[in-house]
C-alpha cells in the first residue's frame, strides 16, 4: 500500500519540483543527463521493488494459510533455484544495464559539449565564495555571471577547509573544493535565469547559509556586465569621501579588498572583495537582499543574519555607518 | 531436554563453581559473558535514547525555515553526537553485547574464550561513552560530524577540546570493539559444542563471526587515522596539512576504509538476527542456509572494496570511479540472495502468529529493499555527483541503517528478552511500538528523498524559506515525533515487562538453537550437560543434544560436564569440524580489567590535557597487565554439598 502510494506519488510530487536549486529541473545538458539517468533507475527499481515487497506480503499470506491448514514446509531443491534466479540472476542483469548507463552518462558529462571560452575560478572560504574572472581581471563574491548557451570552465579550490561547489541546475553535479588542489568542472545554462547553488560539504558553524547565485544572461548582456565592472570610481560627494575614511578607521581594510583603494597585506582569512559590492544582489551569500537598510544592519551586526560569520560587529555611530554605506554603494 | 531438577547434584556443583562474587565486588569484577553482554546492551540502549533525543532536537530545529531552537553551534554538536552515538555507541556495541550474550549459548559453551578481556572491553566502552557525553554536558562535544573531516578538524580551524574528545575517545572506543571481535572469533572457532561443525553453525553465529573478522580489519584504519589526527593536533605533526605537504584526502581514504565496512558491521549481525527469527516463526529451517552464509561472507569481503563511493566528488578521474561503482553495485547481489532466502522461507512456512519479533523482521525487509534500491542508485557515479551530501543521502542511509540495523535489533530484543529476563515483553505494547515506529519512520524519512532532489544539503542547521523545502521538512518532523512516541512505548514495555511480564519458560517461541534449552535466564553455568550437536537445528533434530545421557556418555565427555576439579572448565573443539580437543580452564572474576581500563583512560583522556599523562597511563597499564597475568595458584571453590543452597 505504502509502496504503491510512493511509486505513484513520488513522480507526481517530483515533477512539480520547481525550486531554483532542484536537481530535477535541469537547465543544462549535464544536469539533464543525470536527471534522465535517475528517471530510468527510478522506474526500473520501482517496478522491481514493488514486485519484491508484493512477493513478501504474498508469502506471508501463504504462510498464514499454511498454518491454518497445517500445510507448507515442502522444502525442496526448488528453493535454492528460486533464490539463485531471483537473488542473483535478476539483479545481475539489472546491475549490468545500470553500470553501462552510468558509465555512458558519466563519460558524456565529464567534459563540456564544446571548448569553453570563459574560465571562472571559484575559491571556497568559510562561509562565502570568492569568484574570479582571470581573463577579465574581475574579482567578486557569491555571485557568478555567465553567458547563456556556452559552456563555462569552472576551476575550484579552497582557501581554508573543504567546501563543495554545487549548482544543481547548471553543473553536472558537485565537485569538492579542497585546499591544495584545483578541481575542474563546467557549467552551462540553456536559458537565461537565476540559479541557486549551495556549499554541500560541512565547513563549520555557518555551513548552512553558504549559498551562491548564478545569473545566466544573453551574450551581449554578459559582455556589458563585464565592461561595467571597472574599479576606481572618482568620488566627489563629501559623504562618500567620509565613508571611505570610515572604511579605514573601522578597520574594514584589514580584511576587505577594494581594488585601487584597499589591498590587505596578510594572507590570513580575507573577507569578500568589495570592489563590485554594489553590483551584487545579495549580502552574506544570498542570506539577505543587498539594500541600503540591510547593508547598514549587516555592517553593524552580521551575526544577527549569519551567526558565526567571521566578520565582527562594527559599533559605528549612525552618521559613520551612513557615510560608509553611501561609499560602499558607489562600488559598482 | 535437560533441566536442573534432572540432576540436582550436578546443578549444585556447577552453580558453586560458576557462582559470581557477592556484593560490590560482583559489580566491579564480573566477567561472566551474560553479565557483560547484558551490560553492553543496556548501556547501548541508554545511548540510543540519547541519540534519539538529539534527533528530535534536530528535527524540531528543521521543522521550519530559520528557526532558533538550536544555535548553529548547538546544532552542529547535536548532529555530530547523533551520528557518533548511533554508529559508535549504539549499533556496534549493542550487537557486540548481543553476541557476547548469545554466542556461547548458541554454540553450547559455558563462557567466552577470554572472559576478563570481555569485561575490559565493556569498561573501555563505558568510559569512552560517558566521557563523550560528559564533554557534551559542558558544551565541549565534537561538532564536525561523525566522520570528522580534516582540515576542518585540524588545530588551526577547531582549536578547542571538542575535536580532541572525538579523536581520543573514538580511538579508545575502538579498542573495545577490537577486543570483543577477537574473543568472539576465538569463542566461535574453539568453543563450539562437539559436533557443531561449521556447516551446522547457527546463521547468527556465522554473521557474528564474519562481522568480527571485519572489525579486526576495519577498525585499525580508524584508529590509525584518528591517532594521526591526534598527533597533528597535539604534537604538531602535519599528516593532513596541505600547506605543509600533507593531504586532507588521506583522512577520507582511511576513514572510509573503516567507514564503509562499518556499515556492514552493523548490518550483518542484524541480518543474522532476521535469519534466526524468521525460521522459528515459520516453523521450518532457513531456506538456502549455505547461500545465506556465503552471501554474508561475500558482503564482508566486498565491503572493503567500495570505500571510494563516499568520495566520488573529490575530483578523481571518472574511469577509476567506475570500478568502485561496479563493486558497490555488486554488493546488491548477496543482499538480494538473502532477501529471497527469507521470502522462500516464509513462502513454504507455517506462520502461526506474527509476534513482534516477526513484525520487526518483516518491517526490516521492506525498509531494507527500499534503502537497497536507493543504494544502487547512488552507486551510479553521475547520479551521485548530483545527489551526494543532500537529504536524499540522509534518507538512503537511514533506510539502510535504521531499517537494516535498528529494526532487527528491536526484533532481537523482543525475541531474546524472555531468555535474558525470564519474562516476555508485552505483545500489545510491542505492536504499538512497531506501528508507531514504522509509520513514523516512513513519514520522517521518505520525504527526505524529495527534499534532497529539491537541493537541500545535509548538515545544515537551518535553511531559507522559498526553496520548496518547508512543507516536507515539517512533515518529516511530525514523523520523528511519532517515532519518539514509539520509543516511549518501547521503554515503558521494557520497564513494565522486566518487573511484571508473563513468565516465559525456557522456550517461548519453539526455537531451534541451543540457547532455548537453558532455563530463562540461564544458570551461571549455561548448560548442565555439554550438548552434542548432530544437525543445524539441534532442538528440532532427533536425537536431542542431550543424548546419550550423562551416565551412558563416554567418561571423558561426562567429565567435561561435571567440573571434576571444581574449576571453571569448558570443552575446546577443533575449528572446522568441532571435534573435542581438550579442556580450557576459564578465569574467575577479577578487578584487573577495570584497573587496566582506568589506566588507559589516564592516557587517552589525559592526552587532551597534556601529553605527559600518556606515559603515566601506560605505566599504570603495565602494572595492571602484570597483575592480570601474574601466575597464581587457582583457588578452588570451597564446595560442600551440605552448604550449597538448593535454590539458585
């Protein structure tokens, strides 16, 4: 009964999955191939396990009847034959086909469908993502912009502990980010959209809110996005100039890079590069929207939103934090 | 069948020889396998309840997005302790305790091969478990998962003592598992009743024997790697530090080389329980005995070749992974053989009642099939790349481990409780326990498959709303609470039946194995006469294991039953055919096992404070070992026919 309900309801409820971090709503060839593999395995094993559990229940029914009629116990050579056919021969056939399918799927998605033109480096930090476009000299955090319709080469590593890079709708599964190693994967979006990713290797106290946004945009929009990412806006507003002073007075510059303004010297635990902060749509790795109010509250106490994050609270006066936010909002 | 009234003189004589000491010493010096086995099981059940409480806390925190019932720190300790407890402090120790209690009774022996080692293993287990929970009480519990991956658990990222407790106490705990495995192997191979050749051994004993060999090969990998981490953390080594030329992946290889066999270490004895329970209720021998035993052996061997399937995403070449995928899928075959052997057994059997042990066995088969098929799926590398470390995996391994290990453990408790306590567990409460637990389990864990597909990762203390995870997480929490209700019924049943359950008699189920021929609970000496085994189902076979009777037995065999020198002796038989080879004198109660365990505690627990306590503890352990092995004149029991009370 349960089994029946499960095998009927599961596909129904799964087909309804529309979450933007869903494995069954693929938007790339890699993720689609894996989803197809799943559906083949699901229907095959679904039918087989229904038969096995049905057989078990029928066996119980028979044995109850035998108990009433004092029958049963006809133990013979047939039992061994049955066990070998059902327990060894049948699974062998199924498994061989699964292995063939698995190897074919894996081989087809191990490499991208074409030569990637764009390379992105993603470096895991506790508990955020450093994102680099080495060909364009852009460094940002927690948000990746890619052009639609072209495979993107993704190289991942970690600056501290092991993280795992996973954007279920766009990449062929996840790949671990391991300190001292660089792993490669690829992404491709077939249509424009916003796709969510999340760290999938437990990386410490704030593993839960270490999320990632991938924005897939048409080629020309992407090129425009790239060319808009220029550091070093000239400041003329006194409030913004004051904000830049606060940035140094409050010690922000010891962890945060702003190209041309702040280059932290130590190689310890850096915070996200703020050069393009205002171009990001969220703060704290998708934890909150990047609005003036949220940015102000985040600076005053990031732990309110993301407990355990490495950034300390900054007890700034309302005036100072207002100036700082005004300055940060110029960082496109 | 023999009873003590059949030969009161022999009963009094053996009772005196095997009598435990009195008073407080009884508690501290006990070495008898039934006392130690029961202690293991009761302690493990306490840890099960603690792990269950942690699970409920976890589920409450995840019932809705962004709840604040547990802080991130508290949540991370809770999920780490839940996993560590279930793996290290519940499943394996409980099954070891069950084996320590049952194996001598099933093979017709009076005691385990090394009774003092047995007691030592228990003390180590108790101390390690209590230390971990003592640390938890003060907020210093390990907090980086039961698998404790480096470099997160290195001194640089987790400088506190939380991880130190994991590293030292888990290593210490595995000492306990290892000694239990060694003595189970020797007991099974050298103390089986005459005639119980390997092909007549009960399936449960086979399962335990294979499991014990697996422990001997798997646990050292864990002890080695946690020792390496201890050196990294406490003595400045760099085994796992990538910056200094170490490799964090080394930890994963060594851990899973232990970790995957460990899954089957929990599964195989449980499967042995089911292979014992089903034939008894179906009133017929197990179908395909040889196939079942060979399958268990195959699982034991194959399980050492699949550890990389926990590491598909670390960046290995796809070709290499495919071999591990094939090996992982291969394990399905021996598992399927066992499932169809049970179905065949039921098919041609006569099932007069579906009592609680049978209910849990049937529930086990259903859940094991469901967990098995998701296991095949995640062995497929590409699917695993997508679904690894999501809630789909949480669903899968709870189906395999709760379905595959906890359900059979409940079956075992309902099945052998009458033997251990002499009273039966209440059947009505048993059904309530089963149905609440079974339905609650499926409500809690089936939705997790879907939550995983929707992209929810494991080990997160919370999640943001709007990802489509809210409703199913709430449902899952409801299921967890229903399971908790089942556990309350179970504990109530245990307590009430222990005190006032219906008397069981020696054999309430009509069992086929030797333990059902003893009184319930068994006498201190287990068997009045050494049984002589002539088939796979000694109590169903004809003639019975008690023929020929004492008077007509050959002199040497009769003597084995009579304790002629008033020593604790038992028969030694050959490993394969169980031909009698001689007699072994078993030790008496002793305080040295406790001393040795405490001495090693000074080393292991002391290492957290300062490494200088390690040699101190080792020196104390040396003293204990000298005392343990000091040759001494065996003091004979002051035995007087008149003085010995007739009543046991």
